[in-house]
């Protein structure tokens, strides 16, 4: 092969390579960017920590048993006829500890119109919960124990604290992941909206 033919061949190969690269760039420029996967509205991914998420439609609360601090066992079904705010927490959870006083003030503010059930998920139960509560001035709400973490499994939570609002018929109406100022004007107004939805017969039951 002569030098002239070799030079022509190399030039032709360079031109073809340049044309192929140009076509590839044009193709990439015209293609649509990949779309992120769709997330259904109302799922936990939509809510930031500390943001209340309504559950629409409501769904039945799970069957759940937990222990009283003085002995004995209670179930969620025992509180049917009352609005409930179930708070899952632990003594080692800093956000849980931070929101406990506001939960107690919420219970004090709303009285018998709602029951705040603070269920400890500490594995050692009263061994760690009782000394912890001795350092807090909680007067209104009731603390329960769940050392086997049945509540975490029943509700399918992703972390602590997590709270659930349950209506008098035993349906989950909303959830909140993370800590909140439960006695803030915003949260009180939100909960009041739900309490106003209770049928007359359930309002009467909640005062008993």
C-alpha cells in the first residue's frame, strides 16, 4: 500500500469516526431524561419527620396487647369508643424524650376527649422506664410497656418515635414519624378537627 493510499484511508477513517460521534451526541441530546419512580400520595415518603400524615382511606388499627406498669395487660380494643394518640417511644431515643412533656401537656389540655397511650419499646421494660420517668414531671398521660416490641411489628414502623391517631371506631386516621410539639397551636388545631368528626354516641362514650 502506497503512502498516498494509506493517508487517504486514515483520513476516511477519521471522518467516519467524527461523524459517528456527532450522531451519538445528537441522539443523547434529543433523548428525554429518565423520570424518577412515581410515589403515591399519602405514603410515608411524602412526609418529612415531624409532619402529620393523614391516612386516606382510614384502615383498621392492628390488634395489639401491651403491659401496664403496675402489672396486667391492656389491648387497643379496650379503648374502643375513645380517640387515641398512640406514641411508640424508648428511653434511649433522644427525640422521644424531647417530645414527652408536650404529649403530657396535650393530654392535660384535651382531658377525656382523647387518650394518649405512650408505649415504651425498651427491652428491659420497667427496669429502665421507671427510673427514667422519675426524672420527668409527667402528670396526665399513661405510660405502657412493650418490651418484646410487638407494637413496632404490628404497626410496621420505621423508627422511633412514631405516633398514630386512632378514631373511636378503631381506625387509623393519621401518623407522624419523628418528634413533634404536640401542644403547639398547630397540632392542637389539627387534632381538634379530628375530634369534631366523632359521632355523638362516641363523644358520649369518651366521657365515661
